């Protein structure tokens, strides 16, 4: 298992999948900040004051990390950012499920009206596993 | 974790934030950096009684705690809790009905069949939430004519020890 996860091909595939998902998801949300701001508000965890700035910045963190991951730049840093985001997303989804909110997850902007639920949790966990593998097995580029 | 690693993360995050904020400035879809609560027209009890219909106005009118309490005591309006079912179940203004804002569109038919000419007072958690304002807007768009926002919401009502219900 370890040799599979640490092989260059596997890590490359993981990088490409994560990069595409995050670039795509980020761009969709960045294009319509007002919609995303409302999706953020629906989770009911962020104050009104911070809701817009979060909706403006988070999609671009996703896009930038995705692009850097695709080009193989700062792999450990970007896989950390993406993994932390995925953990945060899952906490948000889980709390929404526990509170019984059947809200659109807002994950890919307005193009998919996916409701928060177990499927979303599993998808995020799968992506998280890829992110952690990239962090664990890719070489540090800190000194480049 | 070395220092350079953390610094790189900070640089990536700052760069992304800068890109996001810059794009937001030039984008036609840009939004204010910090959301502000919509300013509403304040209404007292006399206005409320004499001319409750505000369907011609773009925003809902607002009432304060004292007016909300008087309206509640006199039974002049239905109170509408715009929060989710969970918060509504935990505690609500006595007699309030629940119209959760987050899935309003899913239950349009139900809301459409309500009496739209009655007086409705919409509220949410308190001063810091804008759910009530959003919900009031949606109700007005649906044809409700006498919709008001009690912006002090559940927090003020509960703190004042006014009548409440819970499940």
C-alpha cells in the first residue's frame, strides 16, 4: 500500500485530480461571490461581517493551490492548505447534517445543487486521503 | 515543520487573498468586502396599526422590541421564525410559526397558500443575523403585503423574559 501511494505515477494522478477539482470548484465560486456568500451564510457558522470576505478569498485559495499543485510547485505547502480546507469543509458539512440542515453545499458554486450529506463527506475524505499522500510522500521543495 | 514551510503557506494564502480582493474590485459581480446589515425603515406601533401594508416599499419595515411585544400581546400579527428547525425547536417566541429561510424555495407552494394579507413579524437570532431581512424580502416577492422585521430577534426577546415556546 505504501509503495503504491508513494509511487510517482500515483502521486501525479492524485495531484491532477485534486488540482482539477479545486481549480474548477474555486473558479465557479469566484465567478459568483454573491451566490457563494449566501451558501456560506447557510452553514450558519460565520458572522454576517465576515461572510463576504470569506466568500471572496476562499475560492482563490482553492484556485491558486490547485494551479501550484498541478505545476508541482510547493507540493507540501499546497497539499497542506488543501487538506486543511477539506477538513474544515467536512466539519461544516457534518455540523449542518447534525443540525438537520438540508442546504446546498455550495461546493462547486451554483452549477451543482448538491445537498450536504454522507456522499459529500465521503468525497471530501477521498480527496483528503490524496492530499495527505501528496504531503507525506512528495519531496520537499522548500529550498528550491 | 520548518519556518520556511509555514512562511510559504502564509505567502500562498496572502497572494490568494490579494488576487481574490483585486478580482472582486474589477469584477462586475463584485460584492462589498464586509457585508453590512440592510437598513430598514423603523416603524412604531401607531404606524403599524394605521397602515400595515408596505408592499410598495422595496425593503421591509423594522420594529423594535417594545413594539414587537405590544403587537404580540394584542395578537395583531403572526410571528415568523426564519431560523432552521433545530433552533426553532430549541426556543421561539410564543406562538411563532417556522419558515426556515435556507430552504424557502423548496416549500413555495406551502407558503403560497398562506393568507398573504395578514400581518407577519419575521425574526431570526438577533442583531447579528440577516436571515429575517432576506426572508422578509422573499415573502414580499411572493405577494405578502404586511411583512415586518423584528431585528432584535430571539436574543432580545429571550433576554427580556417575554413569552416563549419550545418543543
